[in-house]
């Protein structure tokens, strides 16, 4: 009775919409990220720094875009994330494309052979948390405006700085918030802080860990949403700073 | 009273075909009601398994319009009744007759799992927070819809090397129990084939008890397996401090 060829199903709903939409969104993001990451230009304007280039390392011996040195961390973090694994296994590998739908590949090893590296997600999580600290520093910088203003080329004029908020500052702070919600809702962090315990009430330390575990569990319930929101917003943040840097739009200084 | 069209699989694993029926139904009926009416009025030899008709026994699992669901919990109103409704047996298991499948493989897998093994000096007292996680897993009614939809079993037929979501839920409940002392992680990694799961979350989507199978059972177990077998820092830490 069973027919497991690609796309074979008795489902009547638009099951293909989710993998097709996901595929389109991710291809667009990958194309944009590759273009931004390789360009090596227009990633700064005034006190703003694109999240694609943060933390900014520009060693003299490195002839390529500085983004290449740092993008490996968010790339590794997201590609090994449980949520994104589900997404691209479905959309790119059609393994399966949707529930109760036939798939293309007949030989299947899951995450036991080649994909066993997914088990090292936790090391990217550690690095992603460190990157959040850099984003905090970037946001603080985004609130420090030169008294002498921004030069026409987008560089900060020399001289003392003062506190200020621009529209780009708010966009960058929101980016940090969304990335934090996504990162701290991670399944591995949930496991690390308390999920690995069998008894939450056995000591004061374990009770504290249970409290943190509950908070992370709440974030984890919406891990998918934060994953998409943070992906979209990080793109938007870069685009805003890029357009400011290119002179196509002008940043709004709020105070 | 209105009329609906049903297309139901009739036959066994060896031979069978979908047969069409037209049936008079009433407001509020579920798919299982329609099957019962069909048995009573047109096809008394139509086989289907059922028991409670309340979504608690897990017997009447089937694939309705291609989706694994409980027949007793699927209202006809919620289906596009102007089109023919397809009802098929669970694809993952051998068909005994019509809508009844042989799910005995699941019971064989269950026997391989080390049962609850309390610590010898255990104090049989714990707090609610210690068993909140486990209570979610205890809601399982063993309808095996998760086993049916899991592509590792459904498409790739890895029955010999993979236990399936239902038994990951059971093992999670045991592993997370505050006074259980058995170690099932080696079994999970090898015989139970936890690594074959690629987080499609289909099991979670079809669970009639809304158990967050992937997020609360499978992924936490995967992380425990990583702690034990893959993470060099954890492995070194255990060796240094002689923790198992």
C-alpha cells in the first residue's frame, strides 16, 4: 500500500508550502549573507557596526573581508541548532519534506555517521554567548556620538564623544535582544543549566538551577520564533547600516 | 443528515485496495462514528480497532486524509466533507486487515528497555518540581501515531536499529526520574538508535496528548548522550572526578 517516493502522500493540505517558503527565505538569506560577508565594505556608519562584522577584527595579514573571520560562529551556531536542523533537513534535503510525505533519499543514516558533528552544537553555543558580549559593546558604542558629528564618508569626526541615540541604535539594541532570546532559549543551554539533573529539589544549588531552567524553558518554547525573528532582524540591521553607509538613507538622530 | 463519501483501505499487507462508500452522517459525528455506521449498515466485515472512543485508549489510530490521527478525536466537521475522505491504516506497521495493523513490534521494543530501577537507599519522597517533566511523558496513550509518522520507521524502515519516539518518551521518563538508578544511555546510543532521529518534530505534531516529544524528551536525551559519549570536556571532567 505504501508509496514513499518523493512527495508521495495522501495529504490534502498545502504541505509543500512550508518547505518551499523556508527554502526561499533561507536561500535569500544565504545569498545576502554571502554578498555582505564577502564585500568587505559599507559595514560601518558613524558609531554603528553591522552585526555581520562584529566583533571587528582587521589583522594586517588578512587580505579578505573581516567578516569571514567571524561569520563562522553564527553560521556554525545556527546550522547546528536543533531548530534549524529541522528546518533545513526538511527544506533542503527533503528528509522528509513534510510529515507523512515521501522523500527523495533511500539511504538514510540520520545523525549517526556524517552528521554526527551536529553533536558539537554546544561549542558554537559557548562562542555565540561570547559574541553576545561583543554585541553589547557594539550597542554601547552605538550610543557614543562624536560631538563634532559624522564625516561625509560615514566616519566619526575626531574629538570627544557624548551620549546619544539614533534610530540605528534602537535597531541594534533590538537586534541584541532578539539574538539573546534566541541564544538563551537554546536546547543545549536548557540542558546545561538544569535539564541534565534528575532531581531539582536535592540541594539549594539544584533548586537555583531549576529556576534558571524554567526561564530558559519558557524561551525555548518559542525557540523557532526567536530563531526566525533574530535571523530577519540581523539582516535588517545590516541593511540599515549599509544603506546609511552608502548614503542611500540618512540615520535619524533621536537625541 | 447529510451524505459523505469515504475511501477506505480494504485488505491486508499482501493485497488490498481503497473502496469508496457513501454514507449518511449527522452533525457532531467523528470519523470513528462513521466507521461504526458503515459497519452497521453496509460493510459488517470492515475491521478496525477501537475501545474508549474518548481519545484515551490509543486504539483507533489511522491515517485520515493522509494525516496520522485518532479516528475518535477527528470530527467530520473539521474535514472537507464536500470531498472524499480517505481513511487508511497506519503505514509503518503491517496491516492485519483493513484498518487494523499489527503493532506488536512496539511491545518487543518496550521489553528491551531497562524498567524503573529505584536506588537501593532511595527515599520514596520527592517534590512536584522533580516530576513535572515525567508527568508530561506519562500522558502517553500508546496510540503509536508518533511511531507511524516518524520517517525513520515509516520511510526508512529502521525497525531493527531504532526504537522510535514513543520509546524515547518512555526512556526520558525513566532517565529523568529522581530515584531511578539504571543507565540507559549506552542503549539509547546504540540499540535504540537515538542518532537516527533528525528532529523533524512530526512526532510532536501528531501527538494527541500534546506531549512535546522532540523538545522535552528526544533533545534532552540527545544532550545526555553527547555529555557521555561525544563532549571531550565532559568526558575529561568525568575521568578526573571519577563520575559516571
